């Protein structure tokens, strides 16, 4: 028995911000952003759109494509680090919108690895028999915790949501999943103020992401390489056995460096950074949906998903679509 992704949906806000628009806000250039990050534009939520609004649209799209009725959903897990409010969690808000009122619904805060964490947990629910139909979402409005006057971060981050429906299956689905974390890296990428230790009302404007970009870059490459190697080794596979690598979309140079170290040709790596930017927990399902929609990925393909994010957290999912 496996758990299997039966459909994928995503949503990107239609408010697109180009590099040229950022040039007018901070001391940067389209050339710098493209060459250092691979990003050309990003979608930013409108002021009245919260993370759950994006998540619900992605979930609706996944449900529509799945052929299930929404009443079949018996588990909702959302990866996000930009929840609508401290509580209730985004999963519950999605649940209420779908008109479901008795299944577990919760969010997982693992930053850019949030979707991989959520998928890992949902996989276990399905394999244990506790869930027969799970909705797994990665959704973010990173624009709300981005300092639009800080050129080190504002060129990178964006908003979006992606969702999958997961069901038990006798056909191969999720083959292997691994998640991990190392909190000693916490101060390389963090938001100083939030809810408990340093409530936001104590200090205005200090709830923006702080990042040591160079150090994040180095650790990201090392961890993404090592988790891919570990996943392949544990499953007696080589890179040649993988049809597609879908890494977290953080920076094209991180993705290229990891692919090079793995010996994976870039033709087999899904890159959607140019139009998505870094949407944190939404990045992998957004990329998966795009690559299915444009016909690159099809049923039966063997795919390696790779997440990496603040914490640091990281993880992989090896699956057959
Ligand atoms: N536009 C123009 N110049 C910029 C800039 C911008 N948006 N951001 C930084 N710079 C400047 C720096 O101030 C620095 O100037 P200096 O040499 O005068 O000090 C110069 O560009 C080089 O900066 P550096 O930090 O060395 O650039 P980089 O090649 O490492 O690229 C990042 C910076 C942030 C793009 C890169 O380090 C990165 O992507 N890191 C990973 C971040 C990430 O993925 N975070 C999320 C993880 S989930």
C-alpha cells in the first residue's frame, strides 16, 4: 500500500511585480536580480488576500482535478510560516471554507520545507489507515513579512499556494520521505518578532525576515545535496533513475550547484523561479503543478522533491506520480 498524489492544484495572485518595479523601490537592477537569483517577476497577494485565501483557491483547483467530492477529505495539513492569524490555524480556515467540520485540520511551521513536512505527515496518516483522503497544502504570503526597503530580501520572496490530494493506492506513489532540522542555524534566517517571546506590539517594523544570504546559500547547497544522495542511497537508486528533480525554488544558483554536485542534468530539474520567486512552502507544489500543466511531468514519472528552509529544516519526498 502506498499513498499517492492523485491531483495537484495551485494559485498565484494576479498582482505581478516585475524586477523593473523593484528597481524603482530599492537600489537594485533587473540584471542583478536575474543573474544572482534567476527571478524575473513574482506574484504578490492583494492587501485583502490572506494566506488561507490563496490556499483555498489552490485546494479548490486540486479537488476539481481529482474527481473526488470534497466530503471525502478527512485530513487537512497546511505548510505555512505566514498564517492568517496566530490562531486558528490555516487548516481550520480552509476546512470551514470547504464546509467540512469533523476532520483534523492543522498547519505545520517549517518555513520553506513546510510542504515537504506536511506531505511527510499526511503520508503517515494514509499508511496507518487513519486517513483515506488528505488535502496537503503549501501556502504563503511572504510579502507580509518582507521588508520592501531591504534589497537583500525583497527581490527574493513572493506569495502563492499549491495543494495536492493524497489517497491510498496499490500503485506506487510515495516511495520514501525524510524530514530533518538543525536549530543551530536559526539565526541565519528568522523573523525577530512574532507572538510569544517578542510580541509584535512591543516593537514596530521588526517582524520582517532577517537573512544572512551568503551563509544560507552555502548550507542550502550542502543540505540539498546530502539529502538527495541519502534518499537515492536508501532506495538503491542513482540520479539516472529519477525523471525529475523538483527542488525548493530559492535561487537558480543554489539549484544549479546542487544539480551539478548530483550529476543531474538541468533538463531534468524543474525551475519555476523566474515567474514564481521564492514562495517558501508553496514553491514545490506550485512547481509540480506548473510542470504537470505544461506537459513536462506526466503520470508514471519518478520525481524527487526537495525542501529546505529557515530553522534550518529540510526534507525529501521520492514518489511516482
Ligand atoms: N541588488 C543589487 N545589489 C545587491 C542586492 C540587490 N537586490 N542585494 C545585495 N546586493 C549587493 C550586496 O550588498 C553586495 O554588495 P557589496 O559587495 O558592495 O557588499 C553585493 O550585492 C554582493 O552581495 P552578496 O550577498 O555576496 O551576493 P550573492 O551573490 O551572495 O547573492 C543572495 C545574494 C541573497 C541572492 C544569495 O546569497 C542567496 O540567494 N542566498 C540564499 C538566500 C535564500 O535562498 N534564502 C531562502 C532560503 S529558503
